[in-house]
């Protein structure tokens, strides 16, 4: 209760483990507070068929490579196993079942309260909880009238529950396309899109796309240092399994529907079509309510930061935010570099408060 740690890491997924690696490497006294029974982040909750979009050789956390063929695309279960082995290998100090519910700051010390009733003190905090626990579902006219089922892709695991259904998947990025193609084998599935799906080949001149992104420096280019927002891509990376089914109309693509009605959806031409299930693959939003009291968030609940360093709350840092420092930020291949950067900033801050 009275011990003051050099750092507390909030979240034990891939970003938390990478942060722990760099904190340990610099011989700091720290704990990782993980809300779940497993310190594997959101991976156990993703749909079962998910694979990494980058090959194993580019997807490891610092210190340990992903074993096996470096050119394969690891599955969800392989990533979970890798993260479990990673924390054991480095013997990272993880306190599980410790969901953080509030953070306050008294002078130069943070007080972290968990749902289990424990309180921790720390000179610094690295927040790595991401946004998976806050799926974004846009409001569409008539949604409250729809008698069918609506879910977010965060709640989708396997296609078995949708056999012989009429399903509409909303979205045009990788997850939406992968889920829709999988469902099209067992159901009548449509992708509802704003713009037609854009396909980018996974292999260019025999090399994975991420090889070229790294060679030209785009993957890790620090746009934020120049006051620029890190660009996002609306293209779908095709490992070879997407183009053919899309070309065959399995699933087909339609312009996003304009509204719901009791039995289904209304397409832009006014056609009403009965639908059993609508799946929104529409992303996630920031969700850090426990940081409100330390005035770390803007009016929309997003962290106020530059490259993962809070610009409003000294001693507070982030890892795992999309576009935090580069195109690779928030990915398995990018969190190690981001964690190394914020830990260097954290060390400099600790020097100032001695």
C-alpha cells in the first residue's frame, strides 16, 4: 500500500508486455495491472479465423521472435501462445484480475484504484488498454424498429450461428471483408460499403507488402514529429483469399443501406429487404474513463498526447494507440518501438522529480 513504484502499466496485452520489457531492461520497479485472467489483451476475444496481416518475421515483440516459418501469417491461437510464452520468459510482474477504475494524482504520485479494492502508488503510468472494449456502432435511422439481430464484429467468433441466414456486414476494411467472405460460405451475405472494397496484394515482386513498407521507411516514419496525422489506409490486404470470392460476388457488395425497417434494411434505391443479422465491422473508440480525473483526455475522450507522451498530465504515457507515432503503431509489430520511446521519455521524467 505504501510502496511507490517507478511505473504502473495499465493493461497486459501486447502493448503492456512490450512496455514491461523496456521497463525491465532499464531496471525500473514496476507492475503490470491486467483486468482479465490472461495477459493476452484482446486476442482471445477476436473471431476464431483471424490471422495476422503481417508475417511472423515482422510481427514479434522485442526480445523474442515468433517461432516457426518466419513468412507465415500466425493465427489467433498462435499469437495467444506467443504472448503467454513472452510473459513467462521475461517473468514480467503481472497482477491479473486487476481492472483499474480510477486514477488520481497527489503531488507527484499517482494513486491507482482497482475494482478488486487494491490501491497502488506510482511515479508514472503507462496506459496500454487500447479501445477494443469500446466498439463503435453508428446510429442508423430505424435501428430501434429492427426485429432482427445487430452485433459488432467484436462479438463475432465463428460462422456456425449464421448458417442459412441473410446477413449484411457493414464495413470495407480487412475484418469486415474476412468475416463476410467466411460467412458467404454458409449464408447469403452482403458487404454494405460506402465505397467498393480496395484490394492491395499481400505480395509484391515475391515479397510481403510489409517488407516494402519497412524498406521505404513508411511503416515507421514519424509523421507526428512534423505535426502531421499518421495516414490511415482504407485498402484491404489480400493474402490471396479475398479477390476471387469478391469477384464472384461471394459476398456481393452494395452501397450502404440508408435505414432499417422492422424486418430488415432499406437500400439507397428504396428497396426493402428482409435481413436476419447485421454485423457492424465499424471499428472502436477510445475508452479511458479512469483518466478523467487527471485531466488527460480531450472533450471526445481521446488522450491528449504527442507520440505517446501526455502533454497535459506529466508522468503519464501511452502505448497501443492507432497512429501514435507511425503507421505500425498499435500493431504487434509496432508496439515494441513505441514502448521503447515512451520508456526513454519516462526515464527522463523520473530524473526531474528525484
